[in-house]
C-alpha cells in the first residue's frame, strides 16, 4: 500500500493525517512516480483552510501539487520516458504521498545537475512566475515592481525578469535584502512610505507591477506608480481584481487562465530545469520535514516562519 496525506474536513493543520491508499496504477498517458520530495506551497494550506473555494469533501481529500521522484511504471501510449527516469511533477493533485499516477504532460526529466528537492520546488512557483511575466509582456527596458519578492514565486519572477533584461524592484523585509540582491533585484522595505521608497529606487518610473502578497499597501503603491493599469497583476487577490481595475491570474480569480497561459505554465518546468543545470537559476531550499509532519509544514507556511521552499520527504 502507498501512503498519502489526506484530510476529511476544512480546518487547521491538525486535520491533516497520514493514511494508507491503494498503490497507484498508470492509466493511458500516465506514469507512476515514486515520490522522493514534495514541494509545499501556500495554496496547499489555503485549500485546506477553505480560503480558496472547493467542492464539498465527500471522501478524504489529497494534498499537494508539486513533487519529484523516479518513474516506476509506464501507462499505454507513453513515449520519451523510461522506468528509472528522475522527473519533476507539476500541478497534479496528491503529491503529498509515497507514489502517484501522473499525466506524462505534467512531468519533466530532471538533469544530473538538478537535485530532487529542487525539482520538487519548481512547479507552481515557477509556472506562475513565468506565465504572469509572459502575460504582462515583461521585456528588456521595463522596470518591474514585485511585491513579496523574497517568496518562492517572487524569486522566480525576479530571476526571469532579470534574465530578460528588465530592471527589478522587489519589496521584502530587510532580513531578505541580501538574497534579493544576489538575484539581481533592488530591494525595498515594505511598510509606511513604500510608494516614496519605490520612487526613489526607480527614478525613471515603474512600468509593470506584480502583487504576490495581497496587501492594500501593495495594490495602492502599484496603482500609484504604474500608468498602464493593464500591466498591474495580482496572484493573491483574484476576486478583487476587476473592482481594483487590475489583472489577476489564479489567486482565486473567477477568470480562468487561457490555453496559452496554461501552456506557458507547462513550458516553465523543463525550461527552468535547464536554467538550474546551467547555473542561471536557483531554487532557495528551506526546511526538510518527513511526510508525516505535513501539519508542521503547513504551520510554518501560515506563520511565514521558514526561509526557502519547504520540502516534505516521504
């Protein structure tokens, strides 16, 4: 029997528990992956707490969307992969587990220079970052303001924008300035007076802004500094975006992603693996915890008490 983290009611991290589940079987176009590392995302905790809407829970609900491990079985029609391949998984529900059947379109091969933990930390953060930057047409010559630049999505936004030639201003706490500077961003402390501090950091003006934190301060500063409000986006306050006059990508937005935007999210996984292999991109790894301590991982996420991507080890 495989094992997985499940919950049967909305609530605190304490609702999470480890359960035995049937061993997964690879269907058509699927592979079975032995999960060796799981990336913990804020979305996981928001769904568990009911902060993001979901259908009623009628059977124990699985957790997690990102992970990495080794292929143990191939379904009908799978080509290009073999048993024993190391792969990263993106956007497949149930990665908090020892094994999972995954559509082949949701995996990418890990190269020798990319660790399993790094592979597990890519999916949602990098897919989101890459898609939002593409949707906002960020390019060389832009000055980008990213709120909460030291988070996993924020760091991915910084790195891709810098690679594409943009100037990046990133808000964060002073304790995280060194990390952001190493990635090529100019850090600015959030808090009272943020708009003026960003103006000082970007005397030529800000052309595009991405909100990864959801505070009124972040939204107000973006609206004050970016002339074209179609180039302001949030990944947190989706339900409010239309009333605010800005764009939203996921983050509870009632507007689904387009097929093109979904394809960009898929494109980001192998592209980022290649960049890590080449030394041109980094995933900041945080604490590693056993799979059975998923509740503790969610506590750390909700308390913003860990630097770097939290990884669960089955």
